[in-house]
C-alpha cells in the first residue's frame, strides 16, 4: 500500500478509537444526575461577573431574579468596569422584576496576574462570604435559567455528593454561522473532555462550563479558588481542575433548561470567541500547535479528501477507508445536531467546520506571537495558563 492509503487507514483507525475509546464523547444523553430534594435547603449566593453586558441582561438577569428556590438565595452582580450602563440597568431590572435580592458591586481594575473575569468573581465571592453560603452559583451574564434551575442544581449536588456541578448551557443557533460553528464547538469540547470521565473518581479528566457552575463553598476554600487560577484564560476548565485536584467530586453535562442568550450572528464574532483562548488551550506551546493542526487534518480533513482522491485515481482502498472514516465522523456528530434541533443532513459538513477551527487555532497563535494575547471585552491577557494535568 502507498503512503496515501496508510494515511487514510490511520484516519479510519483514529475514528474507530474515537467511537469506542474516548468516553463515548459523542453521546448527548448526559443530563443532571439523579436527584432528590434535600430535607433542608442550603443557602446559595449567585455570583455574576458582568462587563459591558447591557445588551443581554434584560434576557438573562430576570431569570435569576425569578428563581424558585426554597432556601435562602441572593445575587451578587459584579460590574467589571462596564461603560454601557450595565450597573444601572441591573439595578433597574431588579426594581422592576423583584424576586431574589440583588447586590451590585464593582471591583476596580484587576491587578497584574489576574484576568478581569476572575478578579470580578473574586470580588463577588468576597461579598458573598458575609452571608456564609453553603454553595456558590457562578453564572455568566448571558445565561438564562429556567425558574427551577437553582433548585435542580442544588438537589443534584446534594444527592450525588458533588462539590461542583456544571451544565453546558445550550448556545444560540439562529444565524447561519451559529448553526455551522456552535454545535461543533460543544462537540469538540466534549471530545477533549469526555463528560463521563469527568464525574469518575480517580479519573484525571476535569472540566466545567463557566456559564453555569454550582460550587460548594467548602470546595472553593480547599482549592483556593479563584486565587489559585487567577491568570487562567480558560477559567472554567482551570476551576474544575483545581477543585478535582484538591479532592473534590465534580460533574459536567449538557443542559436542557439553561441557555446562552449571547448572539454570534457573524463568522467574525465566533472567530474571536474561539481564537481568544485556542492557543491558551495548547499552553502556548508551538509543538502542541503543530501536533494539533496535524491531528485535525488527519482526523477531519483526510477522510473527504481521500474519498474524492480515491475515486478520481481509481484507488479503491483509499476511497473505501476515506468513506468509512467520514461515515463514522458523521455518525458521531448526528446526536449533537439532534440536541440542537438542526437538520441531520448537515452532519457531513463537519470537515469544513473543522477546517475553520484549524484556522482559528492558527490565528490564535499568530495573535499571541504578535503580542496581542487573548483579547476579550477590551482587555488583552498575554500570560499563559498553567500546564494542565493530563487526562
């Protein structure tokens, strides 16, 4: 067999392994674990870091204010240097809708070594400590929760003995680019961090979804968060590693009733969202970048190219291996499209989306070496994340 056949065979072998050996990452049936209502509901403080979020607050903050929680709960929204009236709008929404008590704080500019979001989270946790909560709900300003979201999270944490329960909010898929890119984002994330391994004690795989994290106050103290992860650009994964590394039991799954309301109508919006942290995920390591690009090409680009090349040149093995690899790829993507309610016929387009992610990753590295770092909300973070634990 020639080199092209061997390369295509390697791609097919990779897909066979991904299908059965990567924690069944492609399954989308992992929701909140079994739960029963506790005899006594613990107190919870909700911490919401917000920087220039006036556009999304009307769709998200009222859902937190309206939480139907039987225990004591309070919201601390931290206005992280907004210039669009975020603070005034939050206070006006609280007056208009009522519900849970809301306190709005401002932490000032973050000191050296801190990302802005984590500095805001630290300030919010500091405000919450005065209430001595048993749990902290860390949620982003663009996340809308159904009225029973908090009680369901707490019930799951109590019933399963979890120190951290996180849900991957359902992202918006209304524009053409959102439909093409967003489901693949969640698919790739679950491929890197198989959800079933995260909850397994003894597994080194750890991740969370920053938009919705219920964290026990005791676990936060033991893991020294957020101080121990103060410079993390990918703060949700760093948080989960810190909690699990300090002996905590964590869980991550997909959400049914927690949604992101942030729009990404254009490709450029999604491009910035991915590229701001892609190279940080690779620990700013050029060798990992080369390996990632090669891996993405082998796994996602080789199958369709091999199928076309094999048919064009009459190489039956090349075409067969390419077709089988593409078929496995498509089959593993179908559950994610079904979860998002998107047409299943778009599943074979995944190689094109993967190519976009490859370009976004390369662009992330280019921006890093140009000294621009990870830019978000008017801030640039150039300090790399700490080396992550191996899965």
